[in-house]
C-alpha cells in the first residue's frame, strides 16, 4: 500500500463522483423556519419540519455533511457522550433516567427513519463493549453498571474470559450494552436532506450566513447572495461560532482523530475476536473501535486541544502514529500495518456532556442545537424532534433537560 490519505476521511473518499449538490442562495425568500447548518441535526430538522408542513430553508456554509459528521466514525449511540454516573451526579436520578430514555428513543427512531426512507447508508446494529485495563477503570465500570441496573437500564458484565472470547481483548473486565448501531454518515445526511427537499424544503450549499437580525415579527438572515425572512431560525452548527460569541463559554472544542486500516486479510481477522461489537476503553481521553463492511478497522479518539492551523498537518501525522501504536497494543496481530486513511475533525462538547437543544432567553425567535460531542447522529435526530415540538408549541417538561436553563 502507498502513502496514507492524510486529512481525508474514509467516508469522504467513498462518495460517488456525482454526489448530491444544492445551489448557492441567491435573491430573497420568505419561509417559516430558516436553518443554519447542514449536518445531521440541520438535515433531520429540515426533514421533520417540512414533513409537518412547515416552509423551510436550510443554509450550509460548505457542503452538506462535510463538517463534524463527515469526519466522525459514524456511531449511532443510544446513550449520551458521557457516563450515566456523571449525568446522575449533575442532574439527579430522575433526570438521568429520563435523559437516557430520550436518547435511546432518539436512536431507535433514527434507525427506523433510515429504514422507512430507504436511505442507502448501510445501517447495522452493533452492541458496545466498554472495557477497562486497570483496577481504577474496573471499579468505575462496576459502579457504572450498578447505577445503570438501579435505574433499570440494560447492561451486563463481561468477565475476562468472556471479553477475550467476544473481542480478543486482554483487559480486567467490561460492560456490554445492546442496541447501538453504525451507519455511513454522509449518505445518512444526504438521505435526510433529499427527504426534506421532497417535502418542499429549500437547501443551499456554499451559502454562509453572515448576519442574523431579529425583529418584532420575524428574523432576517443575510448571506453573500441575498436575504431570507423567517418566523424562526434554527442554529444547528455544532458550535455557536462568530454569530453567537456570548454563547461560546458553554462549549469546549477539541480535535478528535481517527484512522482506517486497509481491508484486513482472513488470517488477521481471525485473531481479532468475533467483531460483533464496537469497542470503547476507559482511558482519558477514551478511544473507540468499529469495523466496516469491507473488513477495515476504524480506530479513533485521543481527543486533544485544537492545534494551530499551521501545525495541523504535523500534529495529524504525529497523532496517526500514536493511534496506530495504541491499536497495535490492543491487537498485536496488526503490528506493522500502515493506515490507509487518517483524519481529524472538531468535537464540540458542553460542561455536563449533554447537548443544548432549544431556545435561549437572550435570542428571541432563535432555536439552537449545539454541542453533540461524539453522539451527533442519534442526538442530532433527537434534536430535530425536540425542535419540532418547540416550533409547534408542544414541548414537554422533559425537553427542558436539554435546554440552556437546566
């Protein structure tokens, strides 16, 4: 194999040459809701609103799906990007149980919508195995399992022998959780965007929003190509960005890294366990591993602060070498194999690990969907349902658990 594709995500390289394309925004328009951001949350919200008969116009500064989702490992998680015990400590038992129930429902509904819309994103159910290689990690996992069982959340303990049999991983113990999944992220975004357009939504790529003005009866968005007036605007950009600088204090931005091996031969695959689950370790920062249908390992994590733009390429090369070393420690049989792809992307998280979904008191006629961390697919879809309820005036008390006032 030749030089690795540095800076190119596996998903981007797999796109067909004639990928879906949407026009730049030109002129003027009046709609019910304008959406800023063409990732999973933005596309799913456009689909949800347009299905409800709402006139929608979505603006993406670059191309649909090529932000954080396009650089992810495309895991569909039925749980937040944070341990249950952390949510319990921050918000109490009732709130933690409700948050877990809502995120699980969001993941299940997300996969059901993919099947209903027949989106060709290779959806595949996968359990998750969280393993610990040191006594401190084992104690934390056992406490996590006990708290989940107390809250009536399904999970089971794997012994050293069971973990070795399931994943051929040498560790002190693990938790297995059923019900998660994996997909191809860009094709998923394309599918929801196409479904929204079919229901009357307008989608515009390469159309960055430069200014948002709020009036008594509407908001006005200005782009380089024109303006649009709307009753509400949805900000689904992951991070607040320059348009909402006062909100930046609620978020932390890190750089997350991933590698993809070449398709592995039968001899190597035989030494890697059953390959029927996604793997996560308890390190800080954590790492995760999943398989692709063509027999590759996707391995990522090791988040760190964002590098200076001038050193981004150098840091990516260094982090790629570190990830491949850590992967070879986990699976010595792949030692010496070079990655075929190596890439990085932003990971935006909040102080308590939960996204912010809903209105903010300082921004009338605005709704937000921000800070999804590593759970942007399922929680982006969950956000679309919560935002739909906000727009239609049918929110529940549980929706407030994801709000800015929690």
